[in-house]
C-alpha cells in the first residue's frame, strides 16, 4: 500500500487533490481511498487530506500517520505544523514553492533523504498563470506523478477532466503538465549532480 498525506490550508484544494489522486489511481486499476481531516472549516485554516493506493482492497480508515509521500501545498506550514511526522527516510516530499530545501531552512532535515525523492514546484505560480486562481492542487499532482512514478500524468489529467468543466479542466491540465515537466527537469539535475 502506498500512502500519501497532503498538507495545506482551507481553500487551496487539499481535499480535491486527495480525491483527484485517488481517481487517478483508480483509473490505473488500483484500489484507492481519499478522505480529509480538518478542525475549523474556514479558509486559511490548516487542512490535511489522505490518499491510499493499493493493488488490493483497502480496509483501513484511519488517518495516515506513517506516509510514504507528503505533498505540502502551503510552505508556511513547514515550521508551524509537524508536516514531516511519521515519514520514513525512503519517503517522497513535494513542496509547493519556488525555493529550494536549503532556502526553506530544511537543509539539515533533507540530508537524511534520497535527493531524487525531494522536490519543489511553484504550483501556485503555475495555477495563477494557467487557471487564474491560486489553487495549486493540479500542479502538485502533476509534479507528484513525476517525482513518485506512483501514477501517470495521463491519469492525473484524466481525473482532472472528469472532475471539472472543460474550460477549467484544460487550464488545470496545463498547470499539471508544466509542473510535471518542471519536476522531471529538477530530478534530472539531481541525478546528474
């Protein structure tokens, strides 16, 4: 079973990201589960959503305490909430930012991880460019497809098209495609370094 925990703030599409990720997994013939966990239901409040992907039926219903991957939609949470709790050294981390792990103050933390499993992508900037709104979820899922290889970009795009009306969907697909290319390039640079 592959478990993903998504951290963000209310209004950023955290819950939608988990749903889209589960639909993408389902489209690839996997069993999938997505659900949110949040306290106060207001814009800007910290929100966590979970997604599980497996080749067998998923019977667990608890929050994910030991994720295989983290998607962090809001980097302001990095030093406010224990977003990294339970993540093993073989885990994947994708952060919505144009800054590096070093610039985020995570250089010492990142040393214990495989560099090719750590990525950043300016998903909010891509959303503003393509969608016209600061909703980074589609871009982050495109980036997640690139960094983790757990789902394909085609499945992410199909899930987006299934969820949104055509015009909104195509704008989000464009953000996902550009984010995917950004992370692929980033991973190539890491491997060649």
